[in-house]
C-alpha cells in the first residue's frame, strides 16, 4: 500500500508554475502510484485564483488532471474550529493542517513553507519536498 501524503497548496503552485523541481518530483511520484497524494478542496480554489492569467479552459484542464491524480479532502466545521483556535499565525495553513489530519493514515504534510506549520500538535510530519524525496530514496 503506497505511503499517504498531504500536499500543501504551494506544492501545486510550484509544480504548475514550474518553480520547484522537487515539488514536481513529488507530483510525479503520485502520478506513478508510488505515493498517494491528498489535498484539500480549498487547494483547487486557490489554484484557480492564482492562475487567472491563463484561460478558463487551461485552468479546468489542469484541475481535472489533478482531480484524477489526488484524493480530495473536505475541510469540516470541526477543522475550522481547530484552526481558528490554534496557534498558527497563518489561518490558511491551519486549515490545510487540520484538513490533513482528517485522514488518519497520512504520514507527511509536504510544504515549501515548513515554518508556518511548527505549531502543529497532531502526529503528522511536516517536511519540504527535497527532504521527502531524500528520505524516500533511503
């Protein structure tokens, strides 16, 4: 059974905007079925917003490809309460974190913004793509 990982929104943006080779490698591992990738539904909203300079057709095509490749997790009212009462300085990161915690078997939250996740209290490892790739190769 593949390792389950949750990808923060910035991993998707780095992948589709070709900003980080390690983020692209993580997405490729999901595509090959080596790992199971999860994300929040809010990630799709953010991608659609940030890619407004591209045509609607191109954004829909990208999101459809991601939709086939990743498992989407809903952010619940309980997640909102946990996030809003947490010590996270960035509320969006708190939403991502507590949404990731919905799926018990997720072992890693992969992000290029580890510092904003240091206040997490659940048993999930926060890691940057480069470190994750290096660990996986061991």
